[in-house]
C-alpha cells in the first residue's frame, strides 16, 4: 500500500490522541476582568479631561466673541454698552450689555426685533420683547454648565463686572471701586479712556453658573441664598461686610433663589452681572442682601456678593477689557482680584 495513503489519518488527526484544549480558570478570568476594569478606570478620567478641555476652549471663544462685540459697540457708539440707560421718557432701562451688543454678535435679526423704546423689565416691555427674551443664544452659554431643566427665557452664563463693591449703584465717592459695567450716579457710560488702570489690567466679564430651578436641591455656584435687608437697602456695605453677612447664611437658614442666569436680556446680578467681593468659585460667600424676588424687575435690583463661578477645575475664565481671556485660579489673592475689577482704583496686580 502506498505509504502516503497510510499516513493520511495521521496527517489529518485521525486515530491520534490529542490533548484537550485548556480553558481559562476562574481565577484567570477574574484577573483579566480586573485588569480591563483598571484600564477603563484610567481611561475614563482622561476622556472626561479631554472633553472638559474642549468645553473650556469653547467657553474662552465665547468670551472672546463677547469682548469683540463690546468693543464694536464702543467704536460705533463711543462707550461700552451700559447696564442702565435713561430712555426717552426718563425711565431707566436695564437692558444688559449682551442685549445692547447683539448687532455685533452676528445677531442682527434679534437686535432689530428688540423694541429698545420700551422699559426692559417693566410694564409692557417684557411682553413686547418676549420673542427675543425667549431666544437661546449659544454664545451666552458655557458648554461646561448643566443646561436648565426648565424652559423659559434664554439662559445666561456670562456676566459683566460691576466692580469690587456689593451695590448696584455707585456714587461719585465710590467710583474707585466701580468696574467697567457699573451703574453710576449721576449716570455715566464707561469709555475706553476711563480705563486708567489699563485695559489689560481690568476685568470685564466672567462666568457664573446657572441656577438649577429646583427648590429641593442647591446647585453650588448657580443657586444663591437671600438675606433679609430689603431690596432698597443701599446701606453702605463694604465688600468685606457683604461677604461676612453672606457667610452667616446657608440654604438651611435662608431662602434660596434657584433661577440665577435667568436671562441674557436683562442687567442685574441675578441675570448678567457679577462682582469681585469674593474670590472665584466662592459660592459659599454668594448671596443677595434681600429676599425680594417676586417679579422680573425686582430681580434686577439685588445687591450682594455675586462671585464668578464655573465648572472648570480650579478657576474661571475672565475676559479682560483689552479682549484677552485669562484663566484665573481659585486661590488668587483677594486684593489683586478686587483690584482687577476696578477701572481707576490704581491697583495693578498679576492675575496669573
């Protein structure tokens, strides 16, 4: 018989004893799963960090666009967009700098739809301008913040600084602590020439988280507690007195306002304003000095400590008045932080 034919069974495994296949033991399987879990645990934070870095870049770009817009307004009008302006019938309109700058933010349709002859927060003004107020504008929203679960006015994450004090009105004797978007009396709109500390040394805008619109939870940096001093309280509180007062309040012993960042359309700390009384992300030192919040206009009149807050790890993005954006750490020296908020306080410090 042909030898090759005799060898065929051997070649194809027929009649040949084969060792059984060895499977994973339970211990090996558990070790493998553990290693995979560790690798996933290492990978997820890296992915999250990369996503946050991308969101932070978008946030910086939003602030830069806002900076270009307010400078475009200043070039066209001669001053930066005011937070309050007297209208044709002697009323003070509290249209925000964001609302006044729409034409320079590639939003000509929204700008043309606003009836600026109506009071921004009183009477028929909010009704006539409701279509605009209900509009979401992407450049006013930081992608790192959680979106509001409640439909309503176009929300806001970018606020303009009133200065280093806790009031909404600055009198001539207090102008050394006033910021580029302060309400001064007598009424005065800030110009680039007023930036005597230098445009690159003066903060113009930063971030603040929105409220969560949920009364049974407290969103740090978005919700704020409310004091009991009355919304007409001018009181002469200094920045230090304001944060000392806020430190006595908590969600456990004071009312909470959960609608922060309610609209980009209106001025006021509740909507589009912030101050440098407390350092960045000091949500524990954020409060209004009053508990009045029953109507839209009253919510524009809060005094208090309203610091910049964000979800970026370790600090906040700040738009300087020269158009550059800096990342300011939470641990920045408070005196330097306050000095950066004034246009003519004579303080020049390094925010980096």
